[in-house]
């Protein structure tokens, strides 16, 4: 062991006199490790080359190929697996399926200078003949700028259409306004970018607070007017009902009075006819009685004239056995008292 007090003793990290362990120096790497690394790099290079030699276009896309900034494709490349030069060619894709662009909170002014905030939704797709134009002639390469290019055109056409509309008629003319915007936007985007517009909808319409207040006041006034008209109509209807009811009651009373009068007339006529018939009957009865009595008298006179003893016979036939108490005197003209001799008792 070396002496710790010896200044010539080797110094280590653990103190004086302690000698650390030393590793033997590493020599150059073996040849097989170098070969393995080189082989791996070659494999990676080959795989990278192969992977960059193919590209895939999705079913909803079309593509174009550039080489050092020069467009190589003359026709859009459709969906599928395609080849290209590795490390050199660049593939640009664009979405061709149906897409929707939404423009919200766009403030427009109507013909009567009223601000209106609208939301517009546009459905569009990229036709095949517009793919290369949109990829390499509009904005940056690819389809990253399509929506930004649509925005100003859409806003301009919406402003143009709404500037011809009256604010009061917007809600009633919503379909016509949307159709006009759709027509103008389709023409503009088709001419400028070659896009095909499939649909356009007005998603929202927001009026200014002052206009909403005026509309509410107008609606309230209209409701008040309708309420007043309904009240007048109700009073008029009730008056007409009362009038009709009074007329009906008067007509009923008149009909009742007419019926009573006609009944009295009929009764009077009946009574008069009955009296006439009764009088005629009494007259005819008296006439018949007189005729009968005269005939009887005539017959009696004829019988007395023919046989004067008939009188004595009648007197004897009608005598009850009692003498009259009085009789007129033939010479004096006064009554004469006669004795009332009772009739003899029957044995």
C-alpha cells in the first residue's frame, strides 16, 4: 500500500494515496458492426425511395404532380395508387367531394338603410375540369385558399341583393332573396373559380334593435286595432241580435193579435151565422106551427060547420064534473057566480 503522507503518491478522486481502477483503452470498432450499420442505412434508403415512389389519392380527392415547381400533369389524377419519382416529384391534392362554406355575421344594408345581420351557407363541389385551375392558378398551391377566395365573392353578392330589398318585406321574400343570391353566386364562382354551387341557404336573419322595437310597436298597434274592431263587431252583432229578437217578438205579438182578431172575427161570423140559422129555424118553426094551427082550426071549423054537435061532444068529453065558478053574463057583461056542486060520490 502506498503511503498517504508521501507527496509523490498518486492522487485519486477518493483521496490521497488511493489509486483508481483504469479501463483499458477501446480500439477501433470491428468490421462486422460497420457492415451492419452500412447495410441498415442502405435498407432505409431503399425503403424511403420505394415509399416516396408511390402516392395514394383518396376517393374524395384529385391530384396534380409538380417537379421542381413545374406542373407535370395535364389532366387531374383520380383516386388510387400512383407512381412518381422519389425525392423529386411533389403531389398536390384537392378535395372534390361536396363541401359547405358558412359565412356568419355578415352585416348588410337594405334599401331603406336598415342594418341586417345574415348568415349564409353555401354547398359546393370542385368539378374535374376545375381541379388544375384551383390547384395551380388560384391562391396557394392546393385547396387551402378556396374558402378564403369564396368569402369576398359571396359577401359582395349578398350585399348587392339585400341592397334592393325593403326591411319590412325581407321575411316574406326570404325564398326569393335566397334564389337571387344563389343565382348571382353560382355565376360568379363558376366564372372565376369553376366551382359548382349545389345549394345556398339563408341560415339566419337578425334585425337591428331599433327596427325590432318599431316592428313590435307596429304589431301592438295592429293588435289594438284588431281588438277594437272585434269590440265594435261584437257590439254591432249584439245590437243586430237584439234588433232581430225585438223584431221577432213584435212579429210574434202581431201574429198573436192577428190570430186573436181573426179568431174573434171567425167566432163573430160563427155566432152571426148561428143566430141567423136559429132565427131562420124559429121563423120556419113558427110558420110551420101557424100553418099547422091554421090547418087544425080550418079542420075544426070544417068539422063544426059540418056537424055542430061536435062542440057539445067536446064539452061533454072534456067536462070533469065541476061547474065553473063564474061565467060571463050575456046581458050584463059581468061575471055571474055559479054554485060549485060537488060531484056525487061514487058508490
